[in-house]
């Protein structure tokens, strides 16, 4: 078996590698969104804390 046969996977390579690529893309997007949401939440908590100290 050579590398070309491995990646072709008897004609199903595009489907298999496309599925892996789509899953990888979803994981990356999820990580980015979670980090962004965490940043926004921390900013909101700081604003709430600062507003509470001013009273």
C-alpha cells in the first residue's frame, strides 16, 4: 500500500477526508466561540463589579 492508495481509500477518500476536515473546522470554530464568550463574560463581570463598588 502506498500513500496515494491510503488517501484515496478505495474511492471513498474524498468523503472520509472531507468529513474529518468538516469536523476539525467545527472544533476550531467552537474553540474560538468559547474563548470569545469567556472574554465577553469576564468583561461584563468586571463592569458589574466596578459598578457595585461605586455605590
